[in-house]
C-alpha cells in the first residue's frame, strides 16, 4: 500500500508538467527525445552514433518463453562472471596470507584492480561488436577465457602469475560476458526492463553468496586445499557459462553497416556525460568494500571464517538489492532508484561503518545495507543507460560508459591499500574516503536527471 501511494505521489508532478497524451509519456521514458528538446545538437549527434538512420523500434515482447530464457541464460552467465567479481575479497584475503604473504596490500590490490579494469574497459569494443554481430561468439570466447583462467589460477605461485592469469585473462574473459548478458535482456524488455535486468544481475549476487561459502569449505579441506578448490569452482563456472551460451541471444537483426569502433561523440549528450561521471564515482566507492571487507574484518580481530562469511552477508544483501528495486524502478524511475540507493550508501558509511564497524553487529549491519544499496546500483545502472539511447545502440552506450568507469576500478583498490598503509593499518580514513565518493556520486545522479527532465525532483525518471 505504501509503495503504491509513493508511486502515485511521484507520478503526479510529472503528469502536471507534461501533455496528457501517451506520446508525451513515451518521451519522458525515452531520454533521447528529451535530450533533443533541450540540446539542439542531439539530432545531429544521434545520426553520428549509427551509420544508418534509426528505424522505429519493433514492439518489445515484455515476456514469453524466449525472453525469460534469455534472462535465465544471462543470470547463469553473470552468476559465473559477476560471482568472481563479488568474491575478490576472498581471493585477496587468502593469497595475502599465503602465496603472496611478503607483498603489501597495495601491491596485491593491483592484481584485482587490473581484473576489474579489463572486465569493464574491454567493453569499449565489445559493446559495438555486440550491436553489430550479437552475443553468441562473444560469450563463447568468454567461456574459454574464464574457465582457462580458473584452471591456471589454481597453480599460480608468483606475483606475475596472478597478474597475467587473474588480472589479464580472467578480466578479459569476464568483459566478454558482461555486456552481451546485460544488453541481450534489454532487447526483450522495455516497460519491465528494470525488473528483468534485476533478475539477471541477481545471478552475480547468488554467485557472491555461493562462492565464499564453497571456497572456504574447499580451502579448509586438507585433501583439496587451494588447488582443487579453485578447479572445482572453475568446473562450476563451465556449467553455468554453457547455459549462457545456449540461451542468451539478441532480438534485433545484426547491423551490417554499423561500425565496431567506439564513438566518443556520444559524450556530447549531457545526460549521458553526467551519468557516466556519477557511475564512475559510485563504482570507485563500491569496489572498496567489495575488495576490503574481508581484510577489514580480519584487521578488527575476527576469524578468517567470519571474514569470508561477512562477504557472503554483503552479497546476500546485494541479491535483494538487485531484484526488488528492479521492480520498483519500473514504477518510480531508474534514476530515482539509483539516487536513493546511493544516499543509502552514504548512510551506511558514515552512520554504521565508521562508528560501529569494529563490532560484530556493526559490521554485519553495514555489510547488509551496503550490499542492498550496491546491488541496486549495479542492477539499475544499465537501465539508466538504456534510458539515454535507442535499444539498437545500447551495447555501444553501455560499453562506452563502463570503459570510463573501468579507470575507477583500476585505481580504487590500490588507492584504498595506500590509504590503509598511510594510516598504519587503520581503516578510518578509507571509510571517510568511500563516503565522500558516494556523496559526489549522489550529487552527479541528481545533475544527470536534471539534464533530462529539469530540477523536478519528484518526476518519474
């Protein structure tokens, strides 16, 4: 009942500021039309994004067996791909006390920063390739890279081994999975895109729940240990990625005359530029707790098992943050939902983590709240980007945004390690730094929304 009333409240100001026709409502939902009204360059810019005139989009299925099988395939692919991303704290905590015990936190952090950087940066070409050729061969290459990386990861002993195998090979493989899985869902849903994308991206949360529990059990088994623990996880990834290869497909025909090269001209669209900055700051902040929550728990004197479980708690919160807000975003708007989630992250950092994170109840509550907020950000951000472009160019827009965001992923964890080292192992400065990044991201999400619909804070967008 409260949800319905809130949705009605948010919809009322929009209705009074726009024409009552259905075509006007479509313009509110289709940001390229809005940007045309506010930016005279938008019409010229839109033509430069594609080598051929844009055609009216065919009706979206909004469901049906094929559409939901695509969601299932994307869920399985992101279970393996994002599951690895959501488990880097476990890997970092383990190798920092075993194989690479003589290396600093900052040095080890570069392994996982390189992974996240490539996982997003390579999309600058993968997105346009998806728009032109579809997802099948991209996912096939991703399966080979990710599974091979897991098998080689199990025998790594030297620093450069981890850099090449986990950082380069695994990062490239995951990049081949992310864009096709998420963009394919957008081909089948428009009105329910937030909900469908939330379900698909929830696979990453489930992977982040299963992997720490599974790996902790395997690592502690004397007959298995690290080597076979990683290999068994690799076989799990193989099975899941096979499902993605079978079921994920695109709906729109290949764009034979489209370019596979990135187009920086799309940054001339102010809503897209501001959204990219907001996502950059948000991901910069988000990967700090993802990368350091387990190490933080151990620094507070908690056991190694608890440090693994706290990551599981965070990913459990992320599951609910991906699915439920996806449904709600279809009603109050993707940008509104992302802004609320970012504000919740600010509260989590300054009200929970900073004063109470050293206690077991405090860190559990923080992990839950930041998981919910972060899960919302991860699942709703692709929906925000889809509001800024035609569906047939979504892969290009998504990949262009995250190629910039990848820089935050590259520097975030090492900078976090440097801050910890500068404070003699204390985490208070890292927590404040994370909170400030979220504040800046919150402001930029508001600016991005205002660039499309003006400063109408209650407008559904």
